[in-house]
C-alpha cells in the first residue's frame, strides 16, 4: 500500500504566484476550481474544542495537584475508560468510541513521562447525536456535544488496546528520553489513539487506528523547534514508524531529488519532470520547507511529488499547482545548478534590493519552460509584495540560465500592469510568514467603504473562525491570525466585500 501521509503538504502557497497571470500574459489558474469552491462555502460549523485549551484550563484550576510528580491524580487511558463509556452510553445508547487524546506535562528534563495524565478526553460518535466528547479528571467530568464536528476518525476503537503507560515506556526507550534531554528547552508530549486522515504527517495509512505520540520541543518562549512522532500498533504496542523533524529541515531543490524521482518513477515508469517549485522563508537562501515537483505520466496524467520538511508524498488527485500553464519541455534537474546557487544569483541581481524596498508577501523559485521564451527553460526568482508608499502590489521576476547561472533578464511589474487582467475592488495579500508557526499576518486593501467578512476555513471547507465582520472605510488593514489551537495543515482564508470573494491558501506547521 502506498504511504499517503502528507496530503497536509499538498499545496498551498503558490496562490501568490497568481501574479504570473499578468507576467506571462496567460490566464493561469492555480487550482482555481478549488479556490472557487472554498470561496463559496457559507455553512457555519462549530469549531472543535481542542484538548490543548481544555488541558491548560485544568492546569490553571488545579495546578498544585496536577503538576506534582507524586500526585495521585494522574491516570492512564484505560483507567478511566469504563467511566467514560458509562457516561457516554448514559447520554446516548449507541455511543461508539472513536478517539482518545491527552497531554502529559513533561516540560523539563527531570519530569516523569509515564503515559499518565491529569486530564483525558474520550471522543464518541452516535448516529443520533453525532460527535461528542467525555473529558475526565480526578476532580470533574465534562461532556461536550460538538455539533457537526468531524474528527476524521471513522473506525470504532478496540477496547483491548495497549494502555498508555506501556506505550509511553516504549517510546521513551526508543528515543523519547534522549529527545527530551536538552538543557534550556521545554518538551510537551501529546497522545492520540484513533485512525488518521491522509493529511496527517507520517501516518502509516488512513484506515487503521494507531497510537500516535508526539514530542514537541520548544524554547522558553514556547516557540516550537523540533518534533519527534511515533506511530504504534494499538494492539501490540509495536512501533510502526518514527519521524523526527525540525524547523531547520530545509532543502535545496536537488538535495532530495533522487528520492523524489525514485518515488515518481515507481508510481509511473514513464513519468517526466516538467517543473520544480519552492517557497522561500525570510532567509532567501534557495532552501525551502516545501518543494513541489510536477510530473507528466502515462496518458498525460498530471501528478506531483511534494516534499515538506524532507518527507515526500505523491499527490495524484489535485493535478499541478500551475494547472493551466502550458508546458511541453521536460526539465533535467541533474544538469542544472542547485536552487541555493541560483537564488544567490537572483538576490545579487536585484532581488535583495527589491525585498528591502517593499512589504514582502512571498518569495519563491521555479524551474520551468518560460512562456516568454518557449525554446528555453529558466530558473525564475519570484518576489511578490506591496509598495509601502503607494500600497500597490509590485512583483519582480528574475530569469536565470539554470545550466550556466547566467543572469538573463529582470522584469518588474507594478500595480498598473495587472489592473486589466485582475479586476478587483479590493486586494487580499498572501499571509506572511507562510508557512507559519502559530501566528501569521493577513493584510487586505479596500478601494472604497465596504462591509467586510474575513473567515478561515480548513481543507474540508469547514468555517473555523471569523477574523472580520464589520463595515470598514477604504484603506489598508492587517490582522494577526493566531492558529495556536489548530493542528498543522492547509487552511484557507477568504475575504468578502461588495459581493466579491477572494481566497488564498496558507500552511500551518507546528
């Protein structure tokens, strides 16, 4: 079975690259059907009350008892299972257990990690009531009805699962203790027992339930630095997979290309690489958290191999990021200079100066046959942002010969260049930074007074949060979006004003 675990990393980010529309003079629609679908979603769905918030509430309320290593108020997942089942079946007779989740408060090196927690949440489903949860501590129980919330947990859990203390011993002995042993760093541990969607990082499959134990390391300002994730068989306690990654896990376009290309050729022996694209962070060094390699397979089937934080996955369901771009020439990455070298050339040929003069929305690079010169393949250094004086969008595209590294041309586009091609009464900028951890900034411009709605949606189209719902005068606005309660993944933010919608993608990586 092909491991399909990074749908979360399918993407996303290059909605900003819609600026290529007016650059190339083509109506390039980057997953436009997908964007339109989410811009039309109006249903209101109650957001899932994640365990982090509940856990923190319980810590605030019972801090003295709960954080003491010798406390008698800690228990394993199985020790309160019968109580949770009784409460659930009393509430509704057809309650089926779907998931178990809890945090363990092992923040420091000498804290005990043993699979016991002061607060555990059990998720159930009823045909009559839908999803609901039963949260249990030694001090209280809490039943929460989560109307129309889909946990992506479709299977009933087997009550004969290996208990969390044994699971904890296993992961601690296989790298967990070593991971936590880092002076000056804080580590939290999160346990989940359920089956996982395709977009869950590292999930062996989306069919069977697994114990998932996630170690999250942060600095003293609670900024995430590194993760260690285990998936274990719930009936045997055996480790199925183990993943370790950090926010230093950036790669050039060629560093892991052999793995990417091997995966593509195993999927389709006739696959040809048509373009490769990456998104920069603030360092602009030709290395990326996310890279997408677009292949053309048998019978002209389009698919991609997406790489995030070093982990590749095939996406054969969404086509290419640049789905309407006409490409006839195969690219040969092995004969090209790597993205760090070429991005350096782009930077010294106006890229850095351009960045210093604007408010950056996003920066990226693209190896592809250029519509401006279809006989050649170029490395494109892509810079998109807003002029702080005029509040107009402005973009820079540097064309570089990928074989020799020779700088070929630089094209600067201003707001006037896109007016006829992108008619709009307002502008929604790409969030920055993107990808982001916990918080990001979303800015938008109104050309006239308007009633504005700015909303956040998940990949399934569920409305998660409203950031703006008010009448505003003309001007430029910036909102900080706090996603600390959300899990890593792809999200959409949609702006509506005067009957017009604009939607962009963003990626949360915790």
